[in-house]
C-alpha cells in the first residue's frame, strides 16, 4: 500500500472516530456507561491511538510519491506563510484559553447570546488555527504524502466544525442558535470582527506569536 493511501486511511479513522464518538446517538450511551470523565478519557485515548500513527507514517515518508506541484517561493511568499502561521498559532492558543462552546469537553450549557473576543472572529478558533496550519503547508509541500497529510487538516476542520455546530443546534437549539448567528465560521469574516480584535486576549496574542517565532527558528532542527 502506498504511504499516501495509508495516511488517507488513518485520517478517515481519526476523523470518523471523532464524529462517531461525539454523535448524538453514541455519546449519551458512552457517558451513561463511563461517566463524563470516563468518556472524555476514552475519547482522548482513541484520538491518540489514531492520530499518533498518522503522524508517524507521514514523518517516515515525507516528500514521497508523485509530485503534484512545486513552487519556487519568493521572499514575499515566504513571509506570507510566516504571517499565516502566526495567525494560526494565535488562534490555536486563543481556542485553548477561551474554548468554543461547541467543544465536546467544554461542559457549557446555555451558551451566551452575546459572544466576545475570539468568538467574534471565529466560533471555532482552535479548529480554524489547525486548518490554517495545514492549508498553508500545502503551498510548500506538493508530494503525494505531503498533500495527504497536510490536506487532511483543513478537510477535518471543515467536517468537524460542521458536525459540532449541528450537534449543538440540536442539543441547545435556543441558546446556541443565537450564538451561531452572531459568530462566523471563517476567521475575520464576521460583522463584529473589529470588536473581536479589540477584546482579543492579550495573553493568547503574545503566546501565539512567541510560539510561531520559536517554531520558525527551530523548524529545520525539529522537522527538517
């Protein structure tokens, strides 16, 4: 089996298990049997068991298979990638600092109708940061294994955010509908983006930028 095919199958296992375990039919049964903490532990274990081999297979087969594209990146293009990666890191940190109410581990009920900060930029900050990470890496990595690995991130994000929204709209239709209507999915596409930027966590901003800079400096040592 080609490494790129293996990567695709592992993405299907990772994404499929996420959606199955958090679905409206399966999740309540598992919570009843394992308890909330037990379910979260099991959910995390399955995630680790499917994502770890995905990463391992890719790093054993970096830049393998057919080459779909190759760009001679200019200085301007490189800085574009750096800036987008900075935004991705900031969104990921913000998503951790201020979790989305759609998160399976947030435990929040009765979502407030008036979101603030990062939720006015995107209601799925963590997911969107991960999606940007994968999408921007596709520019500089055009081999089959690269496309299968990095392309899986934005695809998983789009499917995952849709699933989270739909689940929450069913379980908390009144409160989440207001939140859903007031917040954008795509970062910086909402009508309250400027207010979201003004209210944005300074801790998340500084930490995200620092992580992006450190990652850029040590990228070759850590990832090649």
